[in-house]
C-alpha cells in the first residue's frame, strides 16, 4: 500500500483522514468523520524508532468528538491489503478487542475500545499500567518479533507505548 492512499475505515466504511506526524514523517489513518477508529499500518509502527512526543495533532483529531457507533463484533477487512482481520482480546475481562491483520501487520482500534480502556480503570496510574500491558501483551505481535532482533526494538516498543498512552490520555 502506498501510505499516501486514502483508505476506507474497516469498521464504518468512511474515508479515513491522514494525520501527519511530523517528527516521524508518517501518516496515521483516523476515522475522524465516522467512528473514530485508528488504523496503523505495519510500516507506521516500524517507524517509531526515536524519541518523540509530537502527537498533539492526533489528540486534537479525537478530542471532544462524538463518533458513529459501529458493530464491534463484525469481521473487518484490512483496508491496507484486503485480508480478513483477526480479533484479539486485550483486557482481563475480554471487553477490549483490537483487530489485527496477520497478512500485512495492520492494526485497527475502535474509538470505543480506547474509551473502554479509559473507563475501565479508576486512577490514571491504574490506566497507565493497564495500557502498558495492553500494548506489550496484546497489541503488537510485531513487537514480540522485534524483541528477538535487537536493542533498537526496545526503543521502538517504548515509543509505541508512549504513543498509545498519549492517545488514551486525551484530556
Ligand atoms: Zn470508521
Ligand atoms: Zn492487511
């Protein structure tokens, strides 16, 4: 997939908006006019290899908006490669589900899944820890691969974690 191509949201079918992350030189696809879902392609995750905090744009795009309801149980088709995405449960109570594409490494998070993570924990500290677990254990199968490779993998993982935490901590 050309990263400049507009893709359609796998949950609601609306065109996703490219949100440019200047520090990384990449676009992340966000369903700003539909359900609020976020799609990361494999290469996008792969580029989180340096320290950065520059995700204000991403937060702005999601902050304070009301998004369309979607059927979270529906099977999603990967917008990058057309493969069938696989649901992976991420929380202890099984409420939070992320869609993974095992063909191209794409990853989709529903907006309500982010909300659920935020709602599930009473304190910021609790949520932070849960979010870290979420990312480490469930979100990134490619992150597990990277662990095997080199120390750079750790830097990438930390940045992925930072990004996710920042997304969740919108206020
Ligand atoms: Zn959508
Ligand atoms: Zn795919």
